[in-house]
């Protein structure tokens, strides 16, 4: 199986939209703690290109989180320098610096006594944005992370599910439109299906915004899926390999990386191929409120036994069999939250997972802001695997 | 008894009001002091244990003894009564404030720091609001306790319903002895209940729905 070049082709620099991120450069960064002979981070030098997602992975205690926290000065390096967009981060006060860097941590870490809206508005308020502007921003962000502003703005964190809290956490990190966003195990506290969905959403958001995102994870699969580049660290934050997921899977630098990436590298290639790489099939769609009889006629002409139902914003809300449709005279909507879909940037691995649970032998694919794109089915995936195998 | 109350209605209401006023003032002052000390104590972890020990020891000083100790510094009267009541009122609030502030999740504080909130903003917007339910519980305990202690303070010529109790004790065996003591005691209990109700309402109004 040869490597596919999809990730390289889709790096933000070549994708549509302008890069709003900033380059981060670490130069000989070292962190020593008193009383410890070995440094936690030793002489780490690396460049994180503007507008890319760089994943820091490594065994626990390798210094990946320490390295991350030095970028927003939650931890001050013992020596070495860090620049963002060419500016030394020590030039301004730590508080001012941090207001320009989004920070998202595990579980969202929302303040429980503040509403969702106030949580998101925190940094804009610190920066002195005016009320109307902040309010508009909060609503835009809630919309961006797939939560209806009117329903969620005034709720408290404890009234939200883990996945929703994490979404708000991401929205809060994006609030002041910072060029750089740091994420520390952002999706570590949610169940696998929610995690997959959140990862897809992050990729969709990044497709729109092109921030520089530095993300710590211990999960190599997450790193392969999300990262434009992956930094694999050994102890004391020594760089084992820093490259694109393709390159790391195709040519691990040494035994350490090989072990870390694990067996089944060929299968992991499925994690590198995206839903966009395969041909989506068109299915009969219907709008909420349409006459059922017309929809069923249309479906029968197309030879479909199920219909994808879309809301007014072209988002899929349900996928119903014709016999279910017949129960109502007009097409009724459904709960979008409970419909399992895959993002177009999702890996074939995730898509297969979703298809297995859907009951339709396929999965609904959506694009930016959950817009419906089509359906991916088993045929498409197996065809794709055969093609790649022959190539 | 009923005649006793009716004859002294004005006096009783006035003393009940004075008693409550003294306690409210003392508790408010004590809360400010206690929270301030707790903020310092939680910044410097080494101070936590001594602060807890001191607040425990402070409560064991008999109220009358404290009045005696304060006499060389302050003249008998309202000020002395206020200081004595406030001294005791600090203890429960301090203890709860330390526990409450320490109980704020460290990851929340780091996340606040990571968002660029300074020390003061974190204190005002995160730490105190999150510790507030616990602090307020301390304020309620403190208020109940202070209502009782304020009775003893009137021994030092302070205002309040304590005067009735002491008069009753002094006239032991007299016609109205029991009436004096009862009116003083019941008056204090009723006012304490009213204050507690007000504090509960304050809690409803000031504790965020997100942490209630």
C-alpha cells in the first residue's frame, strides 16, 4: 500500500481561505526544576508553521505539556527563547500574552458559576470589547461549534453533556480570535464517539479559520488524524521525529517512533485517508415540512428506501426509512444532536465505525457548519481500498 | 407575661432592633476581615494550619473573659460590645472561607491564568464566587452564634436584649424575674430565626445557579 498524499495536499497553506495563525519558533528552550538533575525539557528547538495543527505526542512525563505551557508562559523556561510571529513572548506581560493565545484544556474546564455565554465572553471582556460586539461574538462562536445560541447561551455548564462542555471550551479558546491556540488533551475526557465528532468539528473549524494550533495528546491515532505535523517526543522533550503523519507512518525515524506508532501501520493508513477521498453517493433528500407523498414518490424513482431529511440550513436532521415517513402527512424534523454523522474531513477509519452503527449501511457526510454533502457507504470504501492497493 | 410584654413593648422592640443591628454590623465586619485573612492564608499554604488552629482556640476563649481582656483597651459600651462580638464572628467565617477557597479546583485556576486573568480578577470573578456558598454557610453559623454572644456583651453595657436576661438573673426570685429572662431569650431566638431567613434569601440571590 503506497502512501496517499491527501494530508499534504490539504495543508491550510494551499486550501481556500487566508491563514490567520502565526508562526511559533522555539529556540533551545530548556526547563529545569530545582532539585532535579535531568531537565524536564532540554534544548527544544522547533518551528511551528503558521496556520497548521501541530500535535505533540509522547509517553507520559516526556515534557510535552511542559513544552506547551511554556508557549503561554504558564511555565517560564529556564533558558532559550520562544517567539510568536517573530516577537519574543517575554516582550509583553504574561497576562497580555495569554489574552492573545487561546487555551483549551481537558473537559473544557468551564467556570461552573458562569453561564455558557459568560464563559465564552471572558477574554473579550478582559480585552475591553464592547457589550454588543461581545454578544454577537458569543452567538457566532456557539454557532461555529454547533450549539444553538438561543438554547445554550444562558445555560450553566453542569446542564451540558461532556461533549457540549468541550465544545464550549473550544469556543472560549477562540473567543478573542487569537492567532495561536494551545490545547492540552482537549478531547481526553469524552467517550470515543463524541471524541471522534469533536475532532471532526475541530478540523471543520480549522478549515474555516486557519489558526496555528498546538495540541498535546497521548493518543497517536488522534495525532495522525488531526495533525498537519506530528512532533514525537522522547524523555526530556528530545525530538524523536517531527514530520507529517504520512512521512512518520511511511518512514519512522527510529525504533522508538516505530514502537510508539505501533503495529498495523498499514491499517493506520485508513486514518490518513479522508472521507473527501472517496466518492459520495447521492440519496433522496427532503425538507422538513414537505408533503410525505411527494417525497416517497421521489425516493421510489431513485430506488432509495430511506430519505435524508434536511433543515432550513441544509443540515441533516434525520435519516428515515420510507415506512417511518408514512406515519406523518408532512415530513417532520428530528433531533440533530442525536443523528450520528461524519465530517468530510473524518478518516475512513471513523467513517467505517459510524457506518457500522447506522443501520443504513452508510453514513451521512457533512461539511462546514454541518451542511449536508452526501452519503458514504461500504462500497465506496472498499472500492477506494482496492484502488489504493493497485496503485 | 402578656401584660409584661405589653407594658414594655417599645423597650423590647428597641432592644431587639439594637441587638440585631449590633450582630449584623459585627458579622459584616467579621466577614470582610475573615475573607481577607483567608485569601492571604490560601496564597501562602504554610499559614493554613496555624490559621485553623487559631480560629479553633479563639472560639474556646469564654466570652466574659474576652470582655475582661478588652476592658483595659476599650471603655465599657457599644464599641467594646461590637469588638467582642466581631471577634467571635470572625472564627466560623474564617474557617469556612479557607476551606471554600482551598476547594476551588486547581485546573480552573490554571485555566483562568491561561486566559490572561490577573490575580485580582481571578479572586473577584472565580475564587470568591466559587467559594461563596461555603463562605455564606460560615456567615450563617457565625450569625447564630453572635446572637447569643451579643447577649453577654450587654454585660459590658452594650446594647441589646441581653439586658433583659441579666435583669432577670439579678432579680432572681422576684415577681418579674422569669418574664425578664424569657423575653430576653425568646426575643433573641426570634431575631436569630429572622436573620437566618434573610441570609437564606441572600444566598438564593447571590449564589450562582450554576453551583447551587
